[in-house]
C-alpha cells in the first residue's frame, strides 16, 4: 500500500475514528434539535391518470419546497435496490482493493473522493464523514460503464440498466415541469439541447460515533437542472432547508427524491427553487444514496426563459454558458457556496 492519504477511508471491517480531521467548527455543526420531521416534502404519485393534477402537484412542490418524492415512478424497485447494493459492495471493499479508484485532489470521473469544507478562520480542510464515487453516465450509450469499477462484478450492468430507466424518468419529469411553467411539453428538453451532461454520485456515509460533530455532505444546492436521488430505506440522513429550518426527508419505501437544481431555478426566472440541502450522519447505521444529475452541455447558453419574462417579471439573471457556471462552482470549492448569486442581475 502506498502513502496513507490525508483522509481516512472506511470499510466494513475498519470503522473510521473521529479524529480532528472530521470535526466541524461550531458554526457548521448540524444542530439536531433544530430539525423537523413533522413537515414533509410532498410525496407525488406518478402512477395517476389525472395528469393535470400531477402537473399541478409537481409545480407547487417546485415552487414551495424545491424537493419532492415520487412513487410509482416506473423504475423497477428491484433495480433500485440493486443500484444501492452494488454501491454498498463497492464502498465496503477493503481499502487495498479500491485504492486505485481513490483521489484526494478533486472530483474526477470514475474516482472516489471525499468532500471537505474549509474552516473559514484557519483555512484548514475538514473532511466530510462520507465517501463519494463520482462518474458520468448516459441513458442510451453505455460506453460510460468502461469507466466504472468491475468489482463488484455486477456494478457496470446494474448501473447501465438504472441509467436507462432514470433517463426515461427525467424526460417524463422535464415534460411535466415544462407544462407546469405554462410551456409546451418538450420545451425544456429542446432548450437544454442535444448533448446533455449526465453526472452521478454515489454517497456512502458510515456510522459515526458523534453525528453532532460531523456532516456527510455540507449544505449545498445542486448545480445542474434536475437531480434524481435514490436513498436507502430505514435511515434518514437528507435534510432540506425550508423557510430557514431544516426538514428531514425520511425515506419512503419505493420512492425517489427529485430536486430542482440551480439551472432550473435560473431558467424559470426564480419561479422554481433550488434549495439548500445537506446529509447528516447517524450513530447506528451506514447509509448509501445515489444521485443522478442532468444538466446542459458546457457550451449551452443559459438564461431565464423568454416566455417567463415580462414587465412584472424582468430577467433576474444574465446570460452565461453552463461551462462558465461550472467553473464558478469549482472556484468556490470548500467555501459556503453562492454560485447562482454571481450570475444574478439584481
Ligand atoms: C448529492 C446529495 C444527498 C444524500 O449527492 O448532491 O445532495 O442524501 N445527496 O446523499
Ligand atoms: Ni445535492
């Protein structure tokens, strides 16, 4: 084995120890007494025959919460389970078997990374209590799987099948979201162009001896258009900021979590909200999640949709290419990010 990396890596046999590397400054710590389980993000049944109502429900969730869960979404539940299982197996490999996948510098296609925040006073990196496997994907061209691990052996085929299903769900959702904005069904799909960028991250949060001192993922908004998040049942870790308070997104059996990301907020001229969310750790159980993101390609020009601008609703953001936005996002690595704000006119 090579040099011990600056961050520690967990596996089933070797739990992480809670060293100072993981302990957040007081200000950044999750305060469990401030989290509500009473309020809940909407749970939307996509199996309904009443499409007009479905469009309304999605619209109001995008306006109010920026997050919702969908059930009867059309993706076989067995496939969802397998997609989490292969990721659990990947993260549980002994360090020697996954060390070739690990990077400690920056997020890289096909690599396992640890997110961090910077202590704003000391500029020291504080590691998240998590590992993240980041990769690109595509709904139809499964060439991307060559960049995925071949151990566990089913990893590539399961993720390829899951990618195809998520691709279809995204097309459906973009259609319903377009209709909710008063636009033609294929409006957003056309607007986003041909070569969409598809990225994914599988997150592994090992049990943590003191969840009050750590985070699994710091508060952030997703920078793409839409995120489809599959989370493990029976353990809560995702929190969403609603009216200044953290709300836990308790997993619903068979559901997928959908969230509005930055580009959709900007395209909708702030009608829809890309909201802050975070992942917390817990003492007893590990937690695995799989986030599939879709965005435009880097050359695509993004600006508020013309049809949504009038005298009373002036364009709130300037034109930019998605590549510019991603560069700004990367520039803010480790800081409390405010990326949309850089492109805001007022
Ligand atoms: C993400 C994310 C939340 C979770 O991957 O962007 O917000 O519950 N994940 O793992
Ligand atoms: Ni996220």
